[in-house]
C-alpha cells in the first residue's frame, strides 16, 4: 500500500489519526509519502517528526518547480 499525506490542511488538522495511520501502513510493509506545496526544510521535517508521523518518501511541489525552472517563484 502507498499512502500519500499532505501536510497543510491534512496532517496538521488531525496529527494523532495520521500518526496512527502512517505507523500502521509502514508496519504492514507499505510506503508513506509526505507531500507539501511549500519547501521541504529541516524545520518542516522536525515538525512532522515531532507530531509522530513516520514516512518513507517526501515531495515538495515548490522545490520541484525550483529545480525544473529556477527562479520561477521570484
């Protein structure tokens, strides 16, 4: 199973439930993908860790567009 979770408006709206869900998916051999529209920063990563969420992959829409088209948001 692959589970994708957005941070803002999803995980942060009910971190307890998503902590349980992410740990359950991982324990059953699945993947947990964290998705954000913002940049993937150490602060954001620590915020997710502190909430108890576990993940195997992450994706930042902002960082992706900065890679394929540098300065797009400037």
